C-alpha cells in the first residue's frame, strides 16, 4: 500500500519521465485560440478521499472542452430521465473521430453516443431552462457544487470557437433535421460553446474524478446527483470517453476517463481515486499525448485498471 509520501514522489517521477512525449503531439488549430497554449506544459494530480497530490503544471487553467460533456449528460439524465435522453442519442462507441458527421445519416438517424460532438450537442438541447443563461447555470451549478467555488468561462476561447465552429454548426443543423435537437439551434450551440469554455485546472479535475469515484458525492459529503446517473456516465467514459482511442486506452489504462482538446484528461478509479492529467499537445485522435502516457505509467504503478 503506497503512502502519501510515495504518491507525491511517484507523480513527480511520472511527469518528469513523460513530459518529453509532448514533442510527439500537436496543438489543435481548428479553434484558433487553443493554438496559443504552451505544448510543453504537463501536470498530474491524484485525489484520494482525504488528500490531493499533484506534480508539474497542475495550477495552469485550461478550458474543459469535451470533458464538459460528462456534466451536461449528468444534468440531462437527472432532469429529463434516461429514456428521454436516449431517445435522442445512442449508447454505442464509434471508430470515427469526435467531430464526425458520417453516422448521423447511416446509423439509427441519431448520434451514436453522447461523448462525441453530435451526441453532446443533442444532449445540450435537453437541458431545461427558459434561457441559455439558465441552462448554463444548471451545468455550472453542478460543477460549483463539486468544486465548492464559482465557475468562470474563458471568453476568448468561447468566442474563438463560436466564430469558427463551422463543423459543429453543420452537425447541429443536421441533428435538427433528424429530430434529435430540441429548440433553437443557435441557442443550443451557444450553450455547448459555453460549457466547453469553462475554466479548470488539473487539480480541479482530480477532485471531479473523486466525485465520480464516490458515485456523485462531493468533498463535503453531499450527494449532488444520483449514483445511477454517475454509473451511466462513467460507463460512457469507458466505452467512448477517449473517442476512437477508447479501446486502446481501456487496455492500457483501464479506467473511466474523458479527454478534451485543450489537453485535459479526467480519470476515475472507482471507489479509490480521482486522477487527472494536463498536457496540451494532442495525438491524431485528439487526446493528450503526455496525458495518456502519464496515465499508462501511473496505472501500472498503482494498479488502476478496473478490468
Ligand atoms: N469544443 C470542442 C469541439 O466541439 C470540443 C471537442 C473536444 O474537446 N474533443 O470541437
């Protein structure tokens, strides 16, 4: 059994060993503002039931991007019920990139799962509220309850995505046509861009991971969502959380996880830890190169795999 001292030393070793892998990755360019990140940053954090351990660049803020998909899915399942949600979005992984449109026409005429962009945009349309602010407030409110602090968004990243999201706009209009997007298309996209622009750091993500690891209970011991909703979302994190890299990640790391194009990875070791990594350079599937290598290493060292 590792002690706290060991954890701190292990994390430092893992960052030092894996930081050079950033050279194998690239910064995303389709959201211009994300191109400004420093590809050499690397951080890793581990939250136990009582302590947070961290090493490297764990206090640098970055935007949630696709990691936000797990929060809107939790809110939609809680507020609308799983049946209403899964009427509009499927539960199967795809071998396609996260922003692919191809299955919308060929599969069941609904987005295959809620972790890819099309599915997440459909899920956003199910968040109740009269205005975008009110709907965003439900997603931000959940995060504020987990992190016990106010949430802000990165306005520059938000605007950068909003003004260049040609593909996501195409996905959203396609979803409207196949009856998988409720309400006004631009409003739903606005909500999606806002949730993607929420600012966090790597230490926050580890705390969020622990929230999942304890089936929806925050650090103060308060249940914020049902254990059933957390179980559903964690399952999606295993099958689709790393997009078309989910299979290999399950073999090599073996935990529920969700990545985002700004370089964060949220990981859950059920009943034990929240674990998170940050490293902005991405592989071809849009996952952090340094992040995956650090998680592989730590999974071996601490025997993370749930399989
Ligand atoms: N905001 C990004 C997009 O929609 C999120 C994608 C991601 O993190 N993989 O393209």
